[in-house]
């Protein structure tokens, strides 16, 4: 499996590099070859070169720098990759950059528009805390009711356009904007979410879904997931969801 991490030196806070490590380990344990590439400032994306593109979160100043480079050098390649079926996963700041825009007062950061969402930095407290969401079939009918659990910490409020599917329904926590009751967004294989934790180590089933979908295969070989299941259960308990 070929994974490309976008701006791993700048868009990488809240220990979310663990998402990449989780992908690598669960492939290795199954004997699946794994290649990790980095695309930083100034690099362009080769269409068809990767199966998963990952964009994490960063500070506002770094997010501005990456947004400019993303639009100038990577947007066309990323859109073409998504259209060809590659998975694009954005977490927190990465989620915001996959949308249409992120407004911070009088300054607006333009996104690549793979998700029909807009984010606004509004007055009021940051949306912080443990969070759990139910997917309600957002991934597939067989995953309806599956729970993702993690931690959120964002000042932006993200609003989805009419017709834009959310990733899941909030069971506990704030979600996209603190009041809509929804978290994240998904269009095809493009997924945005505010869940840190990191996301994949606390939700191994979702990591496996990404792997199987990226490779275009059916059910993966089972693993001894006792530790992973306990990590998921602990994240759910922290959010108040049994």
C-alpha cells in the first residue's frame, strides 16, 4: 500500500503521526508491502502514485503556508487522485483545508474544495474534549452504527452545505460546530474529521477499512486485536459512551 503524508513536518500536531504508524503496522502484520512518501512545501503530486493521502492538523500560521502551497502545487493532483478513487483523509486542520474555505476574522484561507464545507473561527470557547460519533452507514451499510471515538480540540466551526454528507452523528462531544449534532464530512473516499487521539490507533476497525478500501480487497486477515479493542473501549468510556 502506498501512502503519501502531506506536509508531515508542519501539519502534524496532537500525536497524529500515530495514524501513519497504525497503517504501516497493520499492513506489516498481514504481510502487505507498505510505502510511505512525504510531500512538503514545493512538491507536486503525481496522479496514481499513492493509494491514501493523509493531511493532519497544524497551527494557524503553518496552515496558512500549507494552504497556499496546496492550492498552487498540489490541488490538481489531489483532486485527480480523489476522482480516480484514492482515499484522502484530513484530520482537524487537514479537514478544514479539504473544504472550501477557513475564515479567521478578516482573513480567509481557501481550501481545495473536495468537501463542501466552510469553517469559521468564531468568538467563543474552543470545542475541546472526548468525542464519540456513530457512522450511521456513512462508510457503508455494513458499518452502520459503528462508533469512532477520540478527542477534539478546534476553534473553528465547520458548516456543511446542503447535500454534503457528514461522517457521523455525535453521541458525545461537540462535533463540527457544537450544535448541529454532526461530525466530519465524507464525499466518496474523501473524509474529513476533527477526531484526534490519534484517530486510527483508537479505532482499529476504521484503519482496516481504509486499508481494504485503498487496496480494493475484501475482508482482511484477522489480527490479535486485544490491545486495540481495549484502546477503543477506553476512548468510548472517556467520552461517556459504553
